[in-house]
């Protein structure tokens, strides 16, 4: 199990990041519980979308050509 986790750590991070981005997007219409909740949500969603973009870029530029060769 541990070796599988080490090989797929990027995929696991992508799933967690996707869930975080989805949660922030789903909760964006709900009023804030804490005064800085909106700003925290913006920061989390921007980081999540940046990670997803980096993952896709890595897959296109690095992983696909490596598998082809």
C-alpha cells in the first residue's frame, strides 16, 4: 500500500485539490462564518486551480512523451 501511495502521490494530491476547489466553489454563495472566510476561500481556490493547471501541464509536456518513448 505504501509503495502504491508513493507512486501515485501526484494523483492523490490532484484528487484532494480538486475536492478543495469544488468545496470552495460550492460554498461561495453561503455567508461567511468568520470575517476572513471569503479571502481564505479565494486563496485556497486559486492555489487549487494553479495545482490542477500544473498537473495538466506536467502530464502533457513530461508524462505523455516519456510513455511514448
